[in-house]
C-alpha cells in the first residue's frame, strides 16, 4: 500500500477543463492529485489490448458498455479529472452526460500501461488511488512492463486505496469479481509486450 501525501492545487477544476477543451485531439490531458498531466498517445499494442478487452466484455456481459477514454470526475472531493483507457458501465449509462461524468454507477475502470517514464507514479499509484477515492468497485490494470494483470477491488474511498489486490501473470485465467463478473483468458496478452 502506498500512502500518498495530500497536495493542494493552485488551479481550479474549471480552469483545467477550459485548458483541456482547447487541446488538439493528439493531446490528452488529465488533472490528478492537483497536477495537470499529459497522457501519452497509445501505441498499436495498447490499442489491441483495449480492443481485446472490449470484445471479451461484449461477449460476457452484452448489457454493459466499455467506453474508451471517457472523462471521469475522480479524486478527493471529485476535483480530479481522468480519462481511463476503459470505463465499464451499464448500456447508455453516460447518455446525456457532458465531457466529464460523475463516477457513480461505474463498475470498472481499466488502465493499460504505456512505455513512458511516469507509468509507475501515474498508472500504478495515482490513478488506482483516485479511482478508489471515487468508490469505483473494480479497477483493472494491464501492466505490460510486468507482464501482469492486476485486479483491484473493495475500494476504501475515505483512505483512497483498494483493500484487495490480485496479481496474475499473462497467460492465467483472471476472474474479475462482481459487480463485473467476467473471467479473462490472458494468454493473448503475451503478444502485446515488448
């Protein structure tokens, strides 16, 4: 467990949203833990993993949608803004929402690691903490560097961490518990690592 120091931001969320809305499509900005962060444009293997997961979710749970890079209000008092690689929700859950939606009703967030210098801090520490603080029941991390699938469950929103974490190497069957209830055969993920 990593305990994160509390940070204060000198930027208001509204200011961040204005900056983020003016960025070209090739740049994705997030506002996590009081800092603006640029999210790297995914490579082809990253996209292949997301599409694989999208197909698995559609086959196993056709009553759910896996949104890609959907903007969520996360973090302490929802003053953060993140774009998970995937957000699993009931069909049409985000209909009528704006660019940044409340996380209420989100069943699972998904992140796939990128090969960049801040993956450790962003994907393995800050984002799981933000999703736990938002009360999202399941967070799935597909960690290409480590060759593992990490399932975070049982969030403690007050403390900002998931109480249960299960790691499995690529190639194993991974059970994602309720409310998701999907089993993944992760053998194919071995094809998408360097």
